[in-house]
C-alpha cells in the first residue's frame, strides 16, 4: 500500500526545489537529520552548483519508494539500510552497478558481487533502556529475558514493517529458533510484553525518554547518538550469546535522474575522513578495513561484539513474508496467537 502522506510530502519538497537553478540530487536515507544535514551542507560547499535534497525515512520505506518509482525514479542515491533490503532491491533490478574507489577495503560479505551495493557501516542491534527507570544491572542480558512477564507493558517497539532495523531483529529472532513457527511464538510472547508500537524512530525515542516504556530493541549507533546529542537518558546492552550485526549499505538507483552526481556524493560520504567523522560524531562503525584504528573513538576500538550467526540470504528472501504474517496474525494479539498455536 502506498503511504499517501509521505509521498505527498516528498512531492512538495521536490516541487519547492524546482525553482532552484542548481542541479538537483535526491537522496533517500534513514540516517537521520543530524547526519544528513551535515553532509548536505558539506557537499554543497564543495559543489555550489548542486542542490542536495534528502528525504529521511525508514529503510523499508526507502526500498518501497524506490520500488514504486522504478518506471520514473526520483532518487539518484540510496544511502542506508540493512544489506537484506539492498539484496532484495538488487535482485529486482532497482540498483545500478557502481564500483567505488575503496572497493578492496570492504570484505566480500559486506558487498554485492555485482557491485550494486557496498557496505558503509557495521551496525549492532542492542537492548536499549531508560537509565532513569532502570539500573544497568536490572536490564535483560539476553534476548529471551525480554519475554519474562516482569517486562509486561514496559517495552516500546518501533513499528517493524517500516523499519529495516526491526525487520532484521525480528527476522533474527525467528532464525535463531528451530522452526519458523517457534519463531512466531517467540515474537508473540514479545508482543505480550509490548506496550506500544511507534510509527517512527522519533516517537520511539520520545516514549523511551519520557518513561512511557523502559526498554526497546534498536540499533546501537542511534541510541548513543540520541543520548549524546539530545541528552536523552538512554543506555544500551549487547545481549549475551550474540547479536545481529547488519551491514548498512549504499547504492546508486537504477536509471537514476542524476547518476554522475550520485556517484560523486557516494564517494564524498565514504572517504576515510568522512567515515572517521561519522564514527566520532554519529557513532557509525566503518565497514572499511583501511580506516586507521587509532583515528576511531576508544569505545569503538574496544568493542568485543559476538555476531549472531545468520543466514542473511534467507532473511532477505523469506523475511518479507515473515513480517507480513507477523503483522496480520501476531501484532497486538500475542496472547491470542499463543492460545491458538499451542504457546504458553
């Protein structure tokens, strides 16, 4: 289903720029206004004849928009989403091959073999919490502890269907069970403890900061950024036993209206200096192996993360069906689902 209001908003934004004599470059990204505003200004300072127009949206929304617009693409660059969404988009012919200058610095598992997308960051998923409501010693230390009845009505979740992050987490929770059905029951138990699903990350941060929920599942960089930039009382814990570490990627859109400028911007935001700045200011963990460790924040080089083993190809192909099933059968009715399917 087309989301009418976001579509109208994007058309208004694009129309507002139509009278500008500069060359327009449209970027779809979930990276947030702080990072996007900074790189819009920096790129335009070096290229004053270019008007960077970014639309900040969920990763799934970006994929859906590019898919909907495939006969008349509006964006030239897609900057940010889990590799599973880029894998889907590449399989559907939505991405144009482009080999960046730093191709050799990215491991094979963090790039498309046909150069249709490349990883920019490694993004671990975490349990995040309100530090005014919970001491760190009280936070669940593993994924299954989130299902304890002690957390009933204390969890807030970003609505998964529009979120690449949440689709990754929910898909990972299914894959770590012996069967998909057992994965659905796990998600149903989580639903039982969920107080609210928010429409976007901003609402998630506000609910968590106001104490409308004590816990959430989200990505580490965004939680740390909101803590440091906005002063929100946020902490996070990496669950024991491993966590999904997704590859956050970038790609030029197939049949892009401005592919040359898209490639310029692609290179601009992925230089070594840019990645160091993104690590320091925005908590982004570079996927490139040639970024000097001593140039990165101390907390980042000290990270000792245990990746959760995941079949990313299966998550890319089967994940959309899993999430559709969850939305139609489990969301908001976890207890009923468990009663119907032999759960607890």
